[in-house]
């Protein structure tokens, strides 16, 4: 699986066209639109390429238009501020002269201060859980071979779902173990960008669980609207991370989801928030 992960690393390795201008490409997959995690990860790479000796501690982003996977994406970086402790960057992703994505990211120099965190919930060891292909195969009954092939393709992120009976109370909640499928270089920014990519894979699903909405449900239009992340403690994206996902609300055709990413030894590494569109499609 290292080859699959290497392709993700290559995807995140943007081409620098000019000062503050970068170009990214999409994988050759049969997608109708660019995967949101890809754009978030590439935009964070673009921002990070303009910052030295500081690590990103937060990002806030909006998905403005569907991206076209058949053409490159331009990333324009605005160097908003370079302070003594914090650095701020704004990135706009552009296709055909129009913004499809907007990201603001803040970077901080290393500092010490008081610490506390929520405890990681109990969860089965990821090595005892079903691999993605087995878990997904059980849920693809009745779909076409083309759909099965799409869902079961090799992916750069390994995902293992904790069974609902082991997750505790609450319907709009799921626990998922994730990690990169291979070994990553020792670059903190790259690990953060890989987790930014992975954080969009399963989070919005949490808001759909109470309503019986599945991945390809034709009754609903589902899409990410915005995405925010806070990076609290060091981690490796190629080690298992427990992604604790909850949805406190769904209303007005939107679902709100919160995610907490814990390292295997219980350190809270990243907090994620996302709102997504869950719009009923009018019958034809």
C-alpha cells in the first residue's frame, strides 16, 4: 500500500508557479467533483510553503463551488501577517477564474503553557477490527459492480470502524480508527496535511446516521460546506488515530459534526468541526 500513499504525497506536492502561486492536480479517478479533503490538504500545503519555523495550529475553510477533477487547481496565497508569535495566511483555490475554496490558516512558533484535555473514550484496538474492504463489502449488497469497484479501490487512508455496540450511547456518533497506509516522511506539515485530507472522509456521515442516509442515497444532495481544524499536540498520520465523531444538530438542510482525533496513547491531537449540506432532492 506504500505506492497508494506515495501517490497521495505526490498529490500534495504542489508545483510552485510564481511567488505565492501554486498548482495542484487531481488523481485520475472517476469523480464528478474534487474530493474536499484533497483541496483542504493542498491549500494547507500552499500556505505552509510560505511559512518558516512555525507549525499550523488552526485552519478555517469554506467550500464555495464543486471542483472539476479534470483540470488543475491554482492556489493563491495572501501573506496576511507575520507576527512575533503567529503567522496568518489566506489561500484561495481557483478554477476557470472562479474561487472554489477559501482557507485561512494560522501558524505559531513553539511555546509552552498550561495543558488539559478530554479523555479518549474506550475503543477496541484497531488491529482487532475488520479492514475497510471487508467492512464495506458487507454493506454493498444490491449495488452495481461499478459502484462496488469504486468503494473498494485502493485508498491512501486506512479506515476501521468501531462497531456501534462498542461506541457507547448516542445515535449521531461513530468511532473510526484512521491512519495513512504506509510510511510518511518526518515532516510535521505533511502529517497535518494528510490528516486534513483524511478528516473529510467520514465526518459528515455522522449527521446522516440518525436519518438513515447512506453514502450514495439518491434522495439527498450531500456536500461539505465548511471545515475547521485545531492542531493541539504532535502526532504521526501514519500511526493509528481514533477519530471520535458526533453530530450535535441537523436542521435547515445542514448537519453539524464535531470530531476529536486521539493518538493511540490517548493524547488529544486534533479537533475538527464541519457543517455539510443534507438537502432532500425533489422527486422527478
